């Protein structure tokens, strides 16, 4: 049995469902909203590579290394983006959250906070994880701010860690949250979502 089993999570109009080939058109449209594949610090697929992106995610699921979700508007069924558990380590009960990107029109809305609340809750409360981690490009300052807003702690920087899509070598900023820190982080995320709803 896989550590991360297929599950659909929903909250506040956001639905996370296991990524499938049927999401290709919606994911392609989400990436086109802002031409996200042109950003050198992300891994958003070019439109013609969306099918391969999904295939790769499904192969990684079969290997137990990654479990990708489509992020969907629960009312309209519109695909808003994608996010994943990855670097899944059942022996130490650790997952990372990443491969996350959204259509430009829903960036800086409640969507990412809600998706992360769902994923962190599932990781800590259902899977019994001891640690949830994140990683991002050292030049992806927006991502670093978003991770820090979740309550994650910066572990450090791995220098010369990975290739960017343009062939340059990036440093990777690593973050984590321990299970004991989750209740306070959850309370803060719920507060932020309530404030957003009142705005």
C-alpha cells in the first residue's frame, strides 16, 4: 500500500483531486493564463508538453515518489493549477509539498493558502507525518514569502543543487515544519482565510 493513497480534498470552494490525463486541457489553459512557462524559476510546462508533464507525474506516483493533485474550482470545475506531495519518505514519515503553480488570475487569492491548508492537514492529521518540507529556487522570492507565510522554518540553502529550465544552475532554499508546529500554523492559516473572506 502506498504511503499517500488517492484522496480528494476540498475546502472553501477549492478541490484537490488526483491529477489525471483528463486534466490536460484544463492544466494547459491554466498555464496559458499568464504564459507561466516563460518564467525561468518555475517548472510549468509549455502547452505542447502538458501531456508529458502529467505522464511524468503519474510515473512518479507509481514509483511512490510523488503524488500530484489538480487544483480545481469546486463550483465550476475549472482547473486552476496543480500541486504535489513529493520526495515522499514513508520510513521517517516526511513529505514535501511542491510542483505548485496556478493560473495567473488566481495567484495572490485564497486558492494557494486553502490548498496548502488541505495538504498540510492531510499530511499531519491523516498520514501522521512528522515533518512537511518545501523547497524553492533562491531567486523565487514570491515562493519563499508564500512558504514563510505558511509558518514553515527556513532550514538552509543547498548550493549548486539543480538545473533551471534555461540551463543555469540554481541554489535551492529548503524549509520545513514539524508536527508540533502544525496546530499554531493551522490556526494562523484559518485566521488569514477568514480575513480574506471579510475583505
